[in-house]
C-alpha cells in the first residue's frame, strides 16, 4: 500500500489513547502506544527518522486498539509485543532485553526494583533470589522506560522507598509523597510508632504485589472497607488518602482487562456504548423518556473571582470524547463572579447555534441551582433537552422531572457514575486550560508593557 494510503487511514484514527500496529500483510512489524492515536501515527509521515521511513514504506496496513487510558495502552503494548515479537520493536530481539519488577520480602522495608532477568531465574517458582534478596519477579516488560513508567503509576498509589540504604534524613521522594512513610523517618520514631508505620509501608508493598498478580479488585475492596471504617471513626485525613488511591486505582487497567482488549479490538468503544445504554435505562426510571444517549454535551465555568471567566463545551459521542466538536467561550458577564449566571449565558449562546446538532442530554457541573436555571432556560426557548447535574460534594446526580428534583447517589464503582465523572472532568480540564491561556496572555502583555 502506498504511503499516502496509509496516511489517509491514520487521519481517521481517534484522538484517544491506545496502541497502533504497523503490519505487512499478516505480519506485525511494529507495536506502539499513544496518548492520541491520530496525532502519534501521523508523525510517522512527517518524520525523517530511518525507522519511520522504513515502516511507512514496508507496511501494507495500520490498525489500532482504543483504550480507556494511557496506562492501559502501556500494558496492552507490552502484551502485544510479547505476543507478536515485531521486528521493529528492537528491544525484543533477544531474551536478555526483557525486564522484570522484583519485590523483595522478609525485610523491614521491602524493595521494589526494575531489573534485567538474572541468570538461572525460574519465574514460575513462588520464591526467587535477586542478589541477596528473597522475593518475587513480575514480568517480563518491554523496556526500561516502560517498566519505570509502570512503577511511577504504581508509586502514585502506593508509595515506596527506592534508597538502597537507610540514612539519617527523609529521602527526596518523601517530600513528593512518593515515599510515605519514609523508612528514614520511621527509624526516628518511638517503638510503638515504628511498628505502626512499618505495617503501613509493608501494606503498600503488598498491594503493589497484588496489583501485579492481577488481584486489583481485591485491593479495591479492601481499601474501600478501610476508607469507610476511617470515615466512621472520624479519621478524615487518613480516609482522604485512601480515597485518592482508590481514584487512581479505578483509572488504571488491570491485567484482567487487558485480556478483553487482546480478544476484541473494539472492546473499549463497545463497553462505552453499553454504559450509555445502561445510563439511558437508569434515567428513564425517572420518566425522562430518552431514546438514546448518542450525543452528550457538558459545560463548565472557570474564572478567578470573576476575572478571565470562560466556559467549556465538551461533546461525547457514544460514550467517547469527540474533540472536533469541543467549543470554548469567553464570558461576557463582568459584574460579579456568579457561576450560575455564567452557565446560563453560555448555554443561551450555545442553543442559538442551530447548525450544531443538539445533544440528547446536557450535563452541568453543579447541583440544584444550576440544573433548575438551565431547565427553565430550555423550557423558555421551547427546547426539549433534559439537564443532569453532578454535585461535587458527594458526587450526587441531580435529575429533574415532573416538577421534582431527584438526588441519586450511585456507588463510586458504578460505570455510569464513572462515565459522568469522566465527562465532567474533561469539561473542567478544557475550561481551566482556556482560563490559564487568557490569564497568562494578560500577564505576558503586562510584562511587555513594563
């Protein structure tokens, strides 16, 4: 297939995370991962790099598998490279290039190490030795950079120490909350405190091990129970730490989920469509009479005490973001920092654009005041679109129908809630990005004048 034909295929790729495969007939030449599939693959047709030139000339086709996150793409890429051994993934030319994650056990402060495969290691055995440390090997993984990236993701959730020796002061990573509790800090405490903190540190290591053993669901269940117990005992700061860890865990892909991608390249888009169907059924229990949720629009406001006020409009089609339909607005209201008024202004401006197909539903970042205001606005304009709010404090859904507000609290593990949160968060990200752009532009102009 000619270069230009491959480029035309790449131009139709989504701007979403995933993996891509350059193929020559049935042979996979190269597997890569991307934060934006379209943007990444198109660089191969602009790049003068020898490998890029060879791939675009030799390949007869390019395909992709869309994933939920970049982390999922990382794990899927590793699995596909192990499966296909593509010739242009040079690092897999011989077995010595494989990397493993080693977790030591039996120490006061177990170590987590990225390492090449040591001699005479049988990873099928329960226990192995690395230098003088007894522990477990996990892998293999495709490269040093990817192994370190995997460890960075895990370390955000369960901090661990990477120092070889205990010293007299907390390590650098402890200041970033990536080594917490730090063994150097633990050593300075009294014996009872040391025992408590050592257990926390070892629990972190155990949970990393469980994730690498594909037992992430068990970790989530245990953390959720601990978080609820801490909240009931009014230990809110500790509960908040676990809440953050659960947030990261729920945004990572388990190795179990990777198997779905390996057997079905359309697993993620199909899963998102199913969630929108489930969401339609759920909302129709409140007699909203929605036929489908093919198109969802979400709006958010960002400002600094009313200054540099902007709004975002993000669009999800069949449960996936469609960035080609995103819009951004500069707020015209200047008298006061009123988010409800600003939201009303933006949606008033949006519905005037009849050339933009209306959504099946609108989601707003807010509670009853926001939902009520936008609902009344749409009635006044004789537009039949339902409005759903997501109140931040307890992540409660606000649904209005039959002259009544319904407040629905879904489980934090519910896929419908996760999709709504994803849409809300994307709208928030897009609004903040534009707000910062305007603010930085203003400050730059002031500096230039000065």
